[in-house]
């Protein structure tokens, strides 16, 4: 990350609502994440944390509001022609910011190559080796030469401490090793943003540290990340911003020392008293 990029807005979330049937899961989310920063999202189960992540790469469509990553709307394009007609005195409808139209599936898939997503249950292809799992997306999505993709996959395996596992299959790895492969796979597309959805929740306790160490290393290298987790110690050590969600709303956000050590909201205090 260059000095010019530092501090620039990478993720901008405005007034996002999302419901599943009659259940309102996100209730007007506003959040900004700057380039090179780590935002950790905390909250009880059912608070909307995972759904928020899934809207950022359009795995879930928002009902209202909008999300942009690196200045581009996620999942939509904006038609400003109505705005232009109104400004020129020619009438026409449309809101102040123009009407939104959903992108095609191909356009959405292209956007997702810029937004890496690491799931809690790894989601590796069981029939592919570790090396093939990492190289697959650059070849299929970015049309990279297979040799180049395999070379980069080997470098990424070394980066996450698994250079000796290139020929192994996922079932031959521990949960922690599988999650490190999943991180390397996300990095293979050279994304602008990494999303982690409770990356250690499916792991045995003794394996949690090896995954968190990889994420900490990414943070030190200036990778922009949003991490949903229950690991309070990790949040305290790595996060630039801690966000606490409850019942589909952001209740509190700020520096780790402020939110974790001196929370202002009673709901935050109650949550932390049970997990610290």
C-alpha cells in the first residue's frame, strides 16, 4: 500500500437495510473502513454480523441503502441521467444520487475478485490438492496462465507456513491448516479487501492461534480487512476500529481501547461482561 492510499476510504456503507421475510436483519448500517485498516466486528449471535459481510460482496442483496468498495458500487450501477436532465431543466425523475440498477452476474463475479472472503468452514474443493485450490480462481476468474497461478500459489503457501502441503488434499489437513489454505486462496486473487467470517469458530482451541497469526501478519502488511470474530484478545491487539453490533444495528464503534475497556452503551457492557 502506497502512502497516497493510506487513509483513503476503501469501504463505504450507507443506510443499509436487509430483511429475510419478516425478520429485519440489518437496520440502517453506516460504516466506513479506510485503506490499510482492520475493522473487527463483535456482537452476539443473530446480530447481523455475517449478513453484513455477505452484503459487502453481494452474496446477499441489500433491500435499501448502498455499499461501495474502492469507490465502486457493489452489485449495482448508478444511472445519473435523470439527475442530469433535472439539473439542465429538462425535467425527469430519479433521486438526487440517481437510480440504481443491478449488475449482471458476470459483472458481480468480476467485482468479487477484488473482495476476498474467508468463510468459517473453509469451503475448499475436496477433489483438488491444496496447490490446485489456490490456483483455481486466478486461472478461471482472471484468466491467468496456469503456470503463473501455480507459482503464485506456492509463494502464498509459503507465506501461510504450508509450503510442504502443496500436494495434500484438504481432508489430510487439520482445521487450522485448511483455514490457512483458505486465506491463501483468497489472497491469490490479489483483492483490495479481505472479509473474514468468524475464521476460527470451527477450529479446536489449540488451532486458533495459527490462523490468527496469519491474519495478524496480513494486518502488519497493511491489508484492508473486516473480521467478524469472538476473539476479543485479537481485536484488542490488531483492530484499528472495533464495531459492536446488536439486533441489526451498530451500537458502538471506536478504537479498541475505547470500546473494549470503556464501552459507553449498556448493551456493549453487558456483552463484554460475558465474554471477557
